C-alpha cells in the first residue's frame, strides 16, 4: 500500500509523537508498504511562540496538495491538529477523500497550561477537527473513554511498542551519582508538569534527561538536580538502565512511550493515577500510582526490576504497526481518481 502520513511533529523535533511515527513508518516499510511522510521539514516554517523547538509550516496548502498528488496515496493519515493537519483535512474534504486521524496529544490541556483558554472551547475545536475522520486512533482505553464522553466518535485503538533490544537492564555503574537515582526523561516543558518531580524531597539524586523551553529556568532554580540534556540511542538507554526509579509527573500524556522504555530497562515507575500510567502500569506491579508523587517514588524502590522488564516485553512495535494498518481507510479507485485529477 502507498500511504501518506501528514504530521506537524517530525524531525528534528524530539518527542513521543515523532518517535512513534518514525518507528511505525520503519515497521510498515519492513512489511512491504511505501510510506511518504509530509512534515514541516518540507515547508517554510516559523517557531511556535513559547516553544521555538517546534516549527509550524507557513501557508502549506498549495505545496501540500502537490506533495500528496506526487505520492499517489492509497490511504491518507493525518497525525496532528496543526497547520499541516488542517491543510490536509481541507484537501481531503474538498475532494471527498477519506482519511484517518490520531489523537497523540491532549492539546486542550496543553493550551490551558500556557494561556487562559477554556477547555470546552479547545475541545470543541479538536472534536470538530477529528469529526470527519474515518477513524480517530487513540493509544489507551482511558483516552478512548475520555474522548467518547466529550462527544468524539469513530475511535479505534492504536497501542504502542518498545525496542526491547535497545532498552534493557545494564550495569548501573554508568552513573556516578548518589543512590538512589530518580530519573525523568522527556521534554522540559510546562505541559509535562516536571516541576512536580523537581520539587520532591527525595534521598539520593534526581536526574533529568531531555531538553525544552523550561530547561534554563529550572536548572537555575534547582541546582541540586543533574540536567543531562537530550540523549538518544545507546546513550539514552544507558541513562535509563543506570537509574533506580523512573518518575513520570505528567498529567496530560495520552500514553507515555518513556514508560515502556523505562520498564524495558528494568526500571519501576512512579506516577500519578492518570491516563497513560493507568493504562501502561495499571495493576501490573511494575509501578506505583499515587496522588502523592513522593510516596510513589519511594515505594517504587521496592519493586522487582525483572517484573518490569517482563511487562515491557508484552508490547511490540510490529503489533502496533499492524493495528495502525488495520485502522486505515484504503481509497477505492474513484476516490483515488480525485487525487489524480486534482
């Protein structure tokens, strides 16, 4: 199948959406499918206010149409609700071409954390964006239930996986920090609620792996915390495996790939009992979910690393890619002709 994925989140951005799409594309190509990703890297862009690492495509409609037509897709998936996502949605609706979407980010909560915009308003906008989609893919049962309660329809499950060959238990001597080491991996940004972790009174050390718009301010405010910056590949995997507990302070993630990476590394999780941790950790005994994040972090020290690893082994990227593929809506010959004739 020739597939087009339109996304406002793509390289060189470093986040869960980009990692999910990159890995899914690789799996689909290994399965014999042809995938064209249309991201901001193909357009003139401007930085997102307050978040310059994310760049938004400028007036993408005409160039986007040309790129879609050159790819001659047999299915179209719109991954994000940004400028490219809206332009692709308009293109498909104008030509009566079916498409699927995904709900990767709790965008209304993201906006609320940065500006005094009512949740009802942004949810109405996001619901309108997804309404015409053949399927709206979500990662977890909790997010599915929440969206259904807010009036979203045509929801399908698209879970996630983890590279258990890269992320696995290793020698903890890699980190020369006082024990225990409590680790956070992810964007250093307000929507991740990272300060809830940094402010905890915990023994040993706190380690932050990642970058983002709040890093400089938080590094100055919490000089006792080790900020290692963004890491990738083997370097990232070593940081995971050398820690003792993974602390996940976010209340707004729809899944949290980092949870699986931590578990695969033999790292128990401490988190709030919210969507994402509730679905990934649940009652598996591989983490502690508590409204008191300090208590959760200390109790997580007592959990079995081998059990964490075994739980992570049940998540497969191949199964995730097959689920994604099954959710797509292939174009019939008449619908495909709407692209060719455009």
